[in-house]
């Protein structure tokens, strides 16, 4: 970008932040979580941005509730320099204009650069953050297999291009490690990553570690845990808007969102500030309607365009895989990978529970022989785990049950073959590698 282009970008950004003509109102109530403004109710719509003039400069927020008396605005940042009587003005809905020049960049939920590499180029088409999913009957079909390079995934929960898979895990069970293994996948034109509510120190670790091989092809949207609920709620929406731009251009896109649960927590905070009642473990009803809308935006585009392969991590609260958010997400996705704390405690990573994990599109990937093999492998694992207590008590005798003998001999070697760490090379043929591990 030359000096003239940088000047043009700066002028355009300034006009967006401070338009020449503004419709204004005033702040009449200040709360720790929101502001209430008067004078704009008849002009505003839900989801539009509002600028607030504070002592430290202009602050921005989003309209989350409108009534005859005023409008409730949820701020994008956590500053508290907005007081009663401060001027407020309408800005319209937020949209991003991504382009190929965004690859290799790190942005926040508003599409502003965080990597210190100057302003972002602007694409020709504006992508709204709350875009509707493609019509169901116009979407392409999902059938092309993908190789992730993660043995346990390629064997037991294989993926297809355009599939949406969830990774369900409690804290400290290896969710981020599995995501780092999947982020190395090279079968995509563009990678879009949303780090939602992550620790600040983990951002550079992820960029310079697991994502290093795909960094030039990746766009990373970051909203750390110290940012406002509005920024954490918008980060996955911004990532999907960016992914949709590349998908509509005919590209195959890998989308990683870590995590959808933190998005749900942020959406809960916004809904409660708007006055919604809490109905299920503190979650407002709108949370359960926005989750499917967000997740449905991933997947195949309309015929003739590309596809977004979505990997969504789900942090289950208290290791309860049936909590309301996890249950709602699991029913929307095309499969789920369950990480088990007991497996992690044994030192086996990725700590995937192969019996509790499902890929609803595995039939598009497995051959008949592979399907039969996976079925027999799962039966052996189930037999091995069901008799664990019996064997620990000394109640097992070799030769009494041929199927159990086979499971006792093979399953530990299967577990060893499935172990994989980020410093290991990606798998190239999971079935051949497992066969080699099981040979006498």
C-alpha cells in the first residue's frame, strides 16, 4: 500500500468514525453494563451502532433495546467516562469489507488491525455481521472428504468439506491442543480463526505456534477475556462475515471458533442488559435463538460457491455435557468430538472419547471395509472399558472369553497409536498407520 492509498484509507476511516451529518440524542441514564439515550428512539433499529461523546473521546455501542422512552445501548469498550447529558448520535449497522489483503492479519471484532502493520485494505463488498444463512434448498451438498492429519479424528470422526463439527470439553482437558492440531490442516484456501474470551498470553502462542504454517493464509479475529461482552459477542460474527466473503468467492475456508460457549456467555450478558428474563441457568431466551443462526452460517454456500468447514469448541461448564448451551449446540452441528477428563488424566492426548464422539457425515468418507473396521474397533474399546473394574479386581482369566482376550491385547496398542502431540508430524494415512501399530 503506497502513501496515497494509506491517506485514502485514513480519510475513509475518519469519515466512518465522524460522519459529516449526524442525528443526535443525549445520554439520560448510566449503568455499569449499559447506557440509556433519549431523542433517537424513532430513528434507531436494533443492532445499529451509536456514537457517544465522552471526556476521553468518542465511544461506540450497539442498540439492544428500543422503547418509547429511549434506547438501551451496550458499549463496545469498558470505559466509564460517559456521563449524563453526553451527546449520542446514530451511525448505522456495522459491516466489514474484507478482501484478499486481509490474509495474514490480526483484527478485533470491529475489523480494526491489532498487528501494528498499518490499516487494512477495503474490499468492494460490505459484509454485515448478522448476515442470514444461505437458503436451505439453494445450498450445495457436503460430500468431499477432508484429511485433518489427526489420527483419532480421521479414523473415528472423519470430516467433509463444509461440515460443522463441535469439540466438547471441560477446562484443562486438551481442547486447545486438539484445535492446534486441526489448525495445521493444509487442505484449505483460507483459514479464519476467532479467539473469543481467550487469555491474552495465548494469542501470540497460537499465532506463532500451531497457526505458523498457515499464517499467510489466515485471518485471525481476537477478543480477549478482558474485553467487553459486546466485543466477545461480535468476534464470532465478524469471523463468519470474513469467512463468508472468501466462501462466496469460491474458496474452501476453514473456520475455527474458540469458543462458542464464551460467545453464549457474552450474548447472555447483552440479553440481560436489554431486560430479558433468565430462563435456563441464567441464559435468556434469545441466546438459544442466536446460537443456531450463528452456526448455520457455516457450511456449504449456494451452488457454484465455496464452503466453510467449521470447527467450534464448546467449553462445558462443570464437565456437564448436557448443560443448556452444550445441548443446544450439539443438536445443531454435524457431529461432535467429546474430550474426556478421565482419558486426559491417563496422559492420552488428544483425550477423545471415541465411543461418545460422532460424525454425522462419516458415511461420506468411509469405504464399506473401513466402516466395518471402525465398528469392530469401537466394539473392542467398549468391551475393554466395560470390563476395566473386573480386570482390576482380578476377575479376568485369559482364554475364558475370546472377544475379551482380543480387546485386552489390542486396545492398549490402539490407544498408543491414537496419541498425537503438536510436535509430531501430521498423519498421512490413519488406517495404514493404525494397521502398522497393531501388527505383531
